[in-house]
């Protein structure tokens, strides 16, 4: 078992950003820097991954549900892949990342630069109800409750479907979850609440649905043992930063290694795209965040 130690590093970023890192020393790796201009611009001269809509039957909801799947350039059924489940916010659906975040472009460019482990990315609809469209009052109780119900849909319906449809590894070390805003809260709740399923967890600008830290990480020793990476990021001017910070403070107090990345910005895709850019590069390989 890897022995975890904690390191703190603070540096100015851009005009007013700060980076806080708590991590374990592991084998050396290229430092993961925040995104540079052009990271989300289409490059026609490189190989591209494939975007598909997949449909699965949800016993949890009692209907057929849809998700978006990105398979990396060169995807083949002759090998197994790890999977990242990438979740949207309260006003979005399975297409929110595609519409606002260009994840396929970001990932294509990172693959071309040799910075990613090949992985499948699944973007589901995190509103687990029969009419899961982002219409009407997205803050209504039934819609809010549906975001909690999605935990059961994800674990019992979507993940088994993905692991049957695609050639994937089926252990927590090859399964990651991350999301933005409401999806960031879901990712922390579901990932940290199911460490037997996810060893890689990321929350970008996590929303008020994030469980209080004592419920989120009730057993810090278990989290230290089972997590490979816990990544929390937010914009410095985001009013929701209090939810990320209270989690961060609790993790420090209980010496749970994690990355806490605060950058100039608000509650928007500028921050979330950078979160994906950084988080994805660290997935499924040793991470030396102490070298930041």
C-alpha cells in the first residue's frame, strides 16, 4: 500500500489565483499546469475521438435513458479502457458539456500531445426521472430529488450497461467521476460515498448539494487508503466557493490528500474546462502533485 504524505504549495497564478496541493509522493511525472490558450480549439490535423449517443434501460427510473459517450482516437475492442463519468449542472443535461465545454476538443488535443491515458468518457443525464429534460423550473423539488436518485441509476443501471457495451476495466482503480456545479456535488457525494466503485473523484465548482464534510468523508482513514486522486477546483469569485472550501478545510484537518485548485473566475465553463483539462491528465496513472 502506498504511504501517503501531505505537502502544501502556494503560488500566484495569472493575476490573482492560488493553488493549494495536498498529495502523496509517487513516481515522477510531467507537471500538470493550468490550460494555455488554444487548449479548446479544434485542430483538424490530429486524430479525433468519436461522440455517440447511447441508450440504456434504467430499472431505477423505469424507462430508457440517454447518455453521451466519447471514445478516444484509436479506440479498439481489442483492449480494455478505464472510464470517466462526467456530470453536468442543474440546468443542463447529457449534452451540456458538449454544448458549453468542448470536452472532445480538449481531450483530442491532449491525446495528440501524449498527455492522456486512453479512456472512455460517459456524459449522462444526472436528473434521474422519466421526464429528465432541463425544462420548466429546474429548481423544483422533484427535479432536485432526481439528482439524488441518479446515484442509484448510475451504480445499478448505467455503469453495468457501459461495462457491457464497451471493453472496460471493472475495478475502482479504472473508474473516475467528476462534474460541474450540481454535477460536482454529485461527483463528490457519489464518488466519496462509494469508494469501492471510484478511486478518482473530481468536483468543479461544486454546488450546495454537496454533503457536509462529516457525511462526505466519515472515515478519513478509509479515504486515504482507497482514493487515488481527489481534485477540487473553483473560481475565486464564485459565490459557491464556500462549499468547496469547507470540504477542503475538513480534508486538511483530517489529513486526507487532495488537490484544491482556486483560479481567477466565476461559476462558468472557463473554470470547468480548465478543471477537466487538469483532472483528465492525472487520471489512471501515478500523480506527483507535490511537484506543482
